[in-house]
C-alpha cells in the first residue's frame, strides 16, 4: 500500500513538472479585447517618476543566486533583461554569462550597442547589435524564446533587429526537442509597425498581463490595441485610474488588466498681472 502511494505521488509530481509555463511576452489574451468598459471611470492624475540610482535596482538571477550560478551564453543569446515598465522601480534579470570574461551590460539605456529595445524592456546581448541584420515586417523572426518542462529558465536567441518605431508580436509557437532529448516549446516573435487604429467607444486601448516575480516585483507586459482619440490618453500602468482588472489565469500565474481611453483633464488657466476680469 505504501509503495502504491509512492507511485501515485511520483506520477503526480511528473505531471506537475511536465507543465510548460508560457513566457509573459508570448501570453496573448486576445479574447479580452472585446470586453467593454463601464460608462464612468475616474480621471487619471498627473504622475511624475524619476529613475533611482543604480545601487537601488533589484537584480534577479534566472538560475541560482549569483553570476557564478548562471550558465554560459549561447551565440546571440540575451544575457540579461532590463525592465523599465515601472520607472520608479526598474529591475534586471540576469540570464547567462558572456564568454571570455566579458560583462553583460546593465545600462538603463539602449545606447551601449548591446541592447534591443521592445516597449518597456531592454534586452542585452553579449555581441554588438550593429552586427545583426534588419528584420522584415511580418516575415522574419526577430528572436526565439525556448522554454522547457523541467526548468523555469528560458533561452532567448536573437536573429535580427526590428526597424525603428516597431513592436514585436508572437509569430508562431512550435514544439521543440533539445539535443539532450528534453521537450519544450519555442516561441517565434516577428516585427510589426505600431498600431494606428483609432479606438472605438468603450474598447480597451491596452491590455496588461502581470505575473509576480518577486515579493515586491511584478513583471508586466503591456500590449497597445488602438490609439485613443484626441484629448484622450491611454493608461501607461496597470495601477492607474482607467484600468480595470480582467481575468486570472491560475495555471499560468497571470492576471490581466484592461486599460481604457480617459479624457485628459483641462489645462490650468494662468492669469498675468494686468489682465482684466
């Protein structure tokens, strides 16, 4: 009886390990685009944020707790990811070590020749990005993210860089088998121009997908659906007014939020000395 219970627990454990969690960049709750907002939403306040000093930035390690625990980077692999979604609390995730004792860049800007920028994320590479060819819209895979069932780690391999003022989108998802026989998935991302479609009434202008990475850090991916009309603005953060909670996907540990166009507050009226009433 005890042996049977052990076998059942082992099978259950194997079933849990076989689940491949979707990378947040590849999560697309497309069915939620058609969710309409209520008639009234609060006006968004003005918010100003500044970048904190480098010493105050949280650093996460995809494997282990230090640089020594990270694996060596493959050619054209993303060695670290800088998240600037929350300008008051940027954070860095270290993914692998560059070969030849070259440090992986941790700059908060894209001017170091080792950065590919996509929305609010900076992807750092060991090799200079100037050596990469330019991607073609809707055809080339700018990068591929590999995920595996036995680990939570991902590998992101860069093939080309997107043209300026473009964003990436999920091109296709395919099964993948590593040389070791490990099963996983690969997610290919293509390049697309930014959407210029105008939002219809009560249509969400942005979808937020959030996943808890640390006790004080949420990884958030924001996808713009359409452009707000004149004198309206779309929320930039999922905690701002104008954003409503969506659906919780427990198996993926993801919570979605819907951002709606909000009418901008009227500008302040200034009076000068000598003006007549």
